[in-house]
């Protein structure tokens, strides 16, 4: 590793190397070999966006992938980093089908994550407790992360892990089925955006109490700016299928500008990766723009 002085002005050199590593995190490994000063600039960007557990076929190949295997050299490299460094460097994290006991060790290692995607295959209640900066959470089963089985002693709104959460997307309607859980989610102190991703009909889960609670939590009386029902259809879905969702929620869309029914193709993992890399706007940015532009309508984005 060279210790030579920069030829370009230091500030300009910093901007060039930082921009290169920001847009292509894998390149940070090579850039770190240029000089010690460059290593200090770009090493945090290598870990800014991480995927742990596996990579979906449609996910971005530009984001570093780690398998939580003690024998893996890459995993050993990650664990060798100081906790203070990782808690500051890692901001966007996708956990794919990581099982216990590996799952519970990750939040303590990466406690500063702000944007978290979790696909779980089994309950891991309490495993997220070490996170204290979560602002966005996208999960396939909310009930795998937080206990939704109780009818009375539900404390989701008081959970410190969710104190700063502004954006929540849930992959099923299971949280709707327990009114106590649904009420607690709507009471999250910082929540402004809520989405439920659906593959089938969802209206049956919205009984009168659930619907009334949601309406009360929406602006102007509440804090929630947007509630999205996100339908995952393939790009070949027929217009008839699309229209079924439209007919179902016409009344909702007319009642509040924050209600959005959004159909999307299923390459969400690639969209998430491109968004955290700064290559395209994220899902929620599109929702906010849509609400401002055409309140009470349907959107069919290309991502």
C-alpha cells in the first residue's frame, strides 16, 4: 500500500474515491490498496450496504454478500471489525433466511442499521432488540420478529427497537388479524408510512375495528401520511387481475389522499439494492411523489 502524497488536491481526491466506492461498494476492496488515506475514506462504504444469508436471483450483485458461517473467510473478516466501526458504517441491511443462533448475533454486531429488510423462515422473537436506530423495516412476517399471539399484553408501541421507525412494510395481513397488535403498530411514536404487501385479496382482513383504527391514525387526525396496499403480480399479470384490486379499494381511495393501491412486479430485491446504491428512487419516495401528484389513485410503477 502506497504512502505517497496526493497529486490532486486532497479534497478533490477524496471526493473522487468516495464517489467511486459509493456507487460500486465491491470496488472499495481494490481502492483500499491505493493508499492508507484512501482506505480510511472508502472502507466504511464497503460495509454501508450488506446482504447476509443468501442472494435472491433478482437481487443486486453490487452489494457485498456474507454467509453467517464461522468457517467463511468473509464472515471472519466482518466479525474482526470493531463493533463501533460496524455500528457506524452499516446502514442498509438485508437478512435472507438466516436461522438461529446466527440471527441473534447479527443485530449486536450491526446495531446502527437504519434500513432493514428481513425474510424469515421461523420466529426470532427478540432478535432485533440490539437495533436502536431503525427507521425503515420491511419484513415478510411481522409475527416472526415480534410476538403477535397475545390478545392483551402487547407492547409493540413501547418497544425501544421501533422508537424511531418511520416506515414499515409487512409481507402479510397477519398483523391485522389481532386487533391489539394492529392498534399497537398504529401507535408507534414515529411511524408515518405503513404498507402491507399482498399476493391475494386483503379486504377480508380489514374488519370494521381495524379499518376505523387506521382511518383515525391517518392524517389529518393522526401521524400516518401514507398507507399502501402493495400487490405483487408478475409483469405478465392480466388487466383483469389488476382491475380486481382497483374495484376492491375504490371507496378507500376516495376517502383519504394517503391511501394508495400499488401494483408492482416482483423484482423488489433488485429495486431495494438499486435504491440503497443511489441508482434509483426507493419505493417510499415513489409513494410520496404519487400521493402529492395524484391523491386517491392507483399507481403501476415499472420497478
